[in-house]
């Protein structure tokens, strides 16, 4: 007998889709920028840039290839990109403060330092961003001080550029950490508004909004989709006999099981109490029935919190051209009621 761990399903990183979309623009653009700078400016750029621009452009294309091939997650690829850019900028900074070969102040390379903080802002938690940005800033200051010791900054223009660079970076760090804390607070509010706090799956409000969005799309371009109302049989007896703490663990287990065995295109939500709703796009009634029976079969092979064995009743309704959100939900609820009245632990269609 398998034992299902009491772990709520993980929620996907909300920035992952956005990162992937931007990556397909940023990586090719970065490669073009590095290569173009090298070929257009030639020997007008400093020694570091002359040797680094083409390899960096190639690495940007390599990261795009890894992304297209799904070799690594977008977040991991961005971390690699962040490491490359941060290392390049630190090396360039060290060179510029000791050589100042072509510019009376810092070269345009210094203008790219905020990019490091922005990328970190999109990748890490508020605490991690604070540690990373502060550490990177202190490293920059250390490089400047070492460079000043090895090659004293005698040019007033360069001195002014160094001071402006330090103050500007300090301002970036403070401002981005303020925004990061605001983002974290917004994320908490968003999570409370859209996810069930006990099980971690979408809540009733979010799934209703998705259904309301889905209906007009289906009416404009007819396609199958189904909803499955899933109810845990005799759940009240679990609370009465074992207490609400065990009941909560059971609900987490059920949410975990459902999240593991619905398809990637499906959306799982806690509908209320011991009821869950699954939105299954591009799924007709027969396919939805197969999904419901598969879920029941999986549950029959596992034990929940405190080794409990429970069953599910499932009511299924598929979209009809004349359906509204209310009629679709009513038909699924009617099918669930019929499954309950016919003895439970069964799938009924409407």
C-alpha cells in the first residue's frame, strides 16, 4: 500500500513565463550587441572589450540554444547569464580604474551595471536580492579601491566618475530593494486572493474567473472542454472521528494527489469544503470520464493521513453551445449529486 505524503502541490514561479518570453528577445539582442560593438568600434574599445565581446555574444547564443532545447529551466539559464554579465562588468571595472585607456571617465560599460541588479531582482527572493546586490556593490567598491591603490586616480574627471558610479549603484540597490519588498507584499496578497491557503491549489475565485474567461473563447471558436466536480466521500466522519487537524492533512493529501495526476493543461482548484474542481480544456465527455476514473483508481492504491482509505465521487459536465457559467456548473453539480445518491465512489456524467 502506497502512502501519500502530506505535501501541498508546488505552485509554478509566476515570472517563469515572462522570463521565457523576454529571453527569446534578450539573448539574440545581447549577442547582436556584443558582436556589433566589436566589429563596428574595432580597436576603439578597450583591451578587455576587444577580447570579451565576441565570446560573450557566442555565450548569449548558447544560452538561447539551451532555452530552445529545454535543456535547463529559464531561471537557471538566467542565473548563468547573470554570472557571466556580472563577472564581465567587474573585470571591466577593474581595468578601467587602473588604465583609463580611452575615456576621461568610465567607459559606457559602466552604464550596464544596473542590469545586474535588475536581473537579480527578477530571480531571487527579497532577502537574497539584498544579500546579492549588497555583496556585488561591495565587490565593486573593493575593485575600485584596489585599482586606486595600484594606479592612483589623478584625473579629477575620473575621480568624479568613480564617486558618481558608487553613489548611483548605491541608489539602484536601495530603490530595487524597496520595489522588491513591495513585490513580495503584492505576491502575498495575490496568493491569498487566488490560492487556497490550506492546500495550495487555486481557490474558487480564481477558477470561476478562468471559467468565465474560457466560455467566450469557446463560443467564438467551438472546442470541447469539461469540468469535473470531485467530492471526498464521508469526509465529515473523518473530522468527527479524528479531528480537524487530520481532516486538514487529508485535504492536503487529496490536493497533492489530484495535482500529480491531472494533465499539465488542466487547472485544479478547491471548490469549497471537501470539494475540488478540475477544468479540463480540449476534453470531451468520454475523455473527462477516463480522467475521473484514473483519479479514482490512483486513490484506491494509496493511503492518506493516519493510514485512512477514502473514496471520491465525481460529477462531470462538458461544455454545450448554449451553456452559461451557471448552467455548466449546475449540470456538473447535478452529476455529482447523482453519484452521491447512487452509492458514492463513482463517476457520473451530465
